[in-house]
């Protein structure tokens, strides 16, 4: 597992919110960090998530794209 190293006080939020889609192949697409604005590790986080794969969602027996809002809470040390 890869984790970005954040300097103390670098992130003034309780969580990171990411909006995007999981396509019919089970991969994230069109990911964007919606909170916090100006997050310094955006590229690192989005590149890591693009490596994930899921079982595709099904609707009426067909694989389909679904919209997601991923909320990643910060760990309390």
C-alpha cells in the first residue's frame, strides 16, 4: 500500500472527497477531488485509485456505469 506523506497542518480537513464513475469494466474514470480544494497530493491519490478494479454494477442484467462519491477519512494518530 502506498501512502502520501503529508506535512503537519498541510491538510485542513477531516476527509478527502472524490467524485467519479465506475465504468462497465469496473474501473474508475473521470475522477476529481472535490474537497478540499487545492489538495497537494491530488495526482498521487488519483493515480493510485486508477489502479483499482471492481466488479461492474449490473442493471437489468447488463453491466453499467455508476456514479460514486468516495470519502476517505483522515486517520487520527
